C-alpha cells in the first residue's frame, strides 16, 4: 500500500487534457532536479537523501536519543522554520495527542517542548516554570547559527542549564544540530563540547526533516526512525516515475493548472488534529519555496471539522480563488464506538453502533462535495494510516512535488531571499553595529508613521 492522490473532486475545473499539457514541462523539471541542472542546484541533497544518508550518524542519533530518554524528564527542541516544523509535525502526528500530560509510566519518552520558534518572553518564562525541578536535555538546531529566535532562546536556556548542572555537565545534556564546519553554533558546540549532528550544506532547512534536524527529536519521542526512512525510500522510488504514473508530479502539475485559472490560494485541510503541524510544515515548504518574484500560490492551512465553524462560510461562499488539498487518514490511530442512549434526548441514536471515525469520514466526504459545488476544487491525499513509514513517504511526496512545482512556475524553489528583509530591519532597529545607517532611516520612518 502507498499514499494515493486523487483529483476526481476537481469537477469541471481540471481536465485530463489540461494535465497532459504539463507533461513536457514536468519532464524537464524532473531532469532539472535529478541532473541538478536548475536554479538552486546547490540545495538538492534532499532528492537522494532517502537512499543516501549517513548511516554512522543515524547510529549516533539513536544512541544520543537513548541517553536523552534515560536521563531526562524534559526534552527541549530549540529551532525555527525548517529547523523546527518537521520534527514537530512528526512528533504530533506519531505520538499520543496528550503526550506531555500522560503520567511518565504511560508516556513513551520525556515531555517534549519546543522553543526558539518565537521571541515571546512570556512563552520562554512559562516554559522555564514548567520544567523547574525536572531533569532536562536540549537539542539546539540552527543551520546558520545566527537565527535570532533560537539564538536568544538558547542563550537563556544554556545559562539555565549551566546554573543547574554546572558548565561541564550541562554540556553533556546539550546537543547541537548545525552546519558541519561553519557558523557560530558549530563554534559554540566545539568550545563547550556538545555532541553535534550535521545539517548537510546541500539541504535547505525546509527540506531537512529526514536529516538529524528531524530524526534526533523524533527518536527521543520514541518514533521508529528506521520506519520513517524506509517510507521516504519508498517515496524516492515511487515519485521519480514518469509523469502520469507519479502522484507527486500530478499534484504539482494540477495545482499549477488551477493557479493559472486564478485559483491562487491552496488550503491544506486535515481532519485529524494530530496533523495540524504537518500542514504547518507543508505551508512553510510551499510558501517559502514558491512565493517569490511577484507570484506563487498562497498556502493556508485549516483543521476540519473545527474550522468549518469559523472559516466554512468563506470557503463555501467567499472569493472564489481557493482550492483545497485534503488529507484523509484511512485507518484512524484509535476509534470509539457511539453508544445507544435509551432516552435519545440528543436524537443521535441513528448513529448508535457507528464509530466516531465513520462520522468524521462522512463529514469529510460531505464537505468535499459541498465545496466542489461551491466552486472550490479538491485534491484528496489518501494516507493508509499514520505510521512512521507513511509519514516518511508523505514528506517525500510533498518535497518532490514542491521542487517540481517551483520549477514549473519558473522560480528557484530553494532560496528564500525575502525572509532577509524583516531580519535586516529588526537588526538595524536593535542597534546591531553593521546596520547603523539603516537604523536612522528606519527610526525616521517609524516616527513619521506615528504622526
Ligand atoms: O527553510 C529554511 O531555510 C528556513 O525556514 C530555516 O530553516 C529557518 O529560517 C531557520 O534557519 P536556521 O536553521 O539557519 O536557524
């Protein structure tokens, strides 16, 4: 079994002919990826990663994870963007919905918290309160080492750890995942003797889930990383097939076909709360890869049925520039039977004997048809069940689609020059010495805006 992709719910919005038209362009994009001949070709290490990863490092990851699991009640993953979302997506999708709240004898591994993904003092102060008195290990993840959110957070956490354990012993509980040879985090790791893992130079953050970036936190959470990597390897095999036999390429072409019909917003929808961070990971993957040069599909995410009660109206009836990609997990992790109620005051006895997942699936089917009727074409991604294997396959499905889709829309999918603009302004306003000139200009603009 493998992940299935279905475009039947696009109704009149997409014909086979239109899709076939993309054939030569998809073939070209495929060659650009596999022959490394396109824009951003220095960042294509992820393409072969499922069959070409560092086995020795994987063993070290597993050993480090065992050590962390045996000596920690709390594990803090510190990173942002591509250095954060993949591991969070996997951990949320593949562990208990209330992992941190389970008693330790029922929980598989330490409590896991994420930090460095914002600059909120309240968030970090609250986290420090929550972990007080517990045994802690930290994984700090940053390819550049200079990203302000994890860097500030880690400075504070490092201080906390050194005060708690002493410098030497704190160093034995801090793990760095960063560039192999350069950057301040690498220097810090060397000087403090942290065990460190490598983010390969030829893999950008948002394509790094199946490297140490994702694998160490996942292994600490008790996730079968071998299963995940074998799912990714299956994806590698499946998603290099010729266009019309390749669901990942069909997805890439189909979304571009809709974009050309002014369907400029793609909403990824899931009916499992545990997939919320998977959709967040997808949002970053496509948003950062394609939104450039004045174009790009705007990726948004919604959790159904929750958001049908907040955004359902807009999707059904608002501006008609939307299409949807729906994640359907065929076999739920757990299911609950709906009981017969003698009084039947809630009038729900017509569901007695059915399961909650049965109802969830009917909600999905009904919503897809309603949205199709309302002018919102739907793609359906069918996942047999949410296991590490299918998670790995799913990640590769979307990574490959993203590379192809970016080349189809004529952008470099592997850079992110736009992200620098806010950083420059923030550093200037914070008084970083090399931005002195900009500081004056920006402050004048802020002053004028406030008048
Ligand atoms: O995909 C990307 O490249 C970004 O999202 C980065 O992962 C993110 O900005 C974090 O960068 P770094 O790992 O250098 O701290």
